């Protein structure tokens, strides 16, 4: 059964740990992430970008796969299925398809329009029992074709969006999607602190969790971050393990070309990455 992310994130914020959102791209990703969450007794959020949703043929396919796996794998920890960086239309489609959580990314709209659209979604999500994430101040790097430089959010704009009744808020604090450049200035903890002071109890979300040093992650959690998104790191570890398998010629030994064998090292590598993150975020045994 899928659950909204509301309860798990409120508990995380109160308990000073964070729940990981791990983006899924296919069956291997989903299976690896769910099995580690269960093994570590940790709540988990499965993130789906609009691009990944399209790749997996549509949101209904994603919902069917995730619900089927929860049942077949006997997953008992709380699992939220969440649209990552959704457009208004994307949110509506995911709500209809059976997601338990959505993110509306209105950060590229003027603040008035971001507020108006977020308000509409708050009402729909409340009625259907879904959690809703909003974003203020764009996150740097590239996400489905949108490139931003890692701006810092305006704390007053954050308050205006938080007050609409969203479940969680992603505020840009100099974080970037993908790999961080050499000259990255680091996270702006002043911005995070100011946002937290304006938004109080609301769980805050850190996007672009790949490549942020561990001490910064821990400090961000202490300052109210309760959800951290990880995507690139799992992709890199999957690619590295797969490359190694092929470079060692294992796909040419016996039935090593069988996709179940070919993709196994990559799937194990994803598990190792997720395990490491759950430890770092402190969500183990919090289910």
C-alpha cells in the first residue's frame, strides 16, 4: 500500500533525521530501493520525474509496478510514490494514476502564479489525502531540460507558499542537480536557517543530494531538512558496475548476456548506494 509522505516527514523533522527520495527509472531501480528500505526498516520515497514516467510508458505503469512489488516483496515499511519536479498537468495525471504524493515545481513562474497554481493543488491533494511538495527558487543544474544556476530562495516567498498548506517545501539553497562543479560555493546555510525560521514546523526538502559533503548533509538535517533527493549517485554506481561487468568479459561467459545476469551487478551497486544514504540520513529503523 502506498502512503502519503506527510507522516513520515513530520516524524523525520521532529526526530532530526531525513527520509531519502530515491528516483526510479525501471524495475531494477525500484526493486533495489524497496529491498534495502525493507532490510533497513526505513521509510522511503520513490521519486519519478516526468521524463522517467514517460520512459516507463506512463504513470499507470509505474503505479502498477510499484504496488505489485510492495505486495510480492512483502514490503511493510512506509512507501510514498512521488512525482518529482512536476508540471501542473503532470501533477493532475499522477493524482489520477494513483500516486500518493506529488511535487509541483512552480519555481520558474512569477511568485503570484506559483501561489495560484499551488493553491489549487493543495485543495485537490487535501481532498484525496496526497502529500504535496512545492518549490521556491530554482535548483541548479539540469533537470529534464531545465537548467538553473542554483539560486537561493527568498525566505518571504517560502513563507507565502508554505502558508498555503503544502506538506513540504523545496527551497533553493545553492544546491544543484547532477554532479557539482569544481567551483561550487557550497550550501547557503544562512538561507536555510532563514527559510526554516519563516516556515516553522514544515519539513524542508534538499534536492540534488548527490555529491554534497556528508557534514553539510548533517548540518542541513539539523536545520530542518527532512527529505533528501538522490538520483545521479544511483545512476553513476549502476553505470560503473555494469561497465566493469562488460569490460571483464563476463557477458561472454556462459549465459552472462542474460539481462538478469547482466544487470545484477548494477542492481547491487544501487543497493549499496541506497544503504549508504539511509545510514547518513539517519532513517534506518524509523519505519
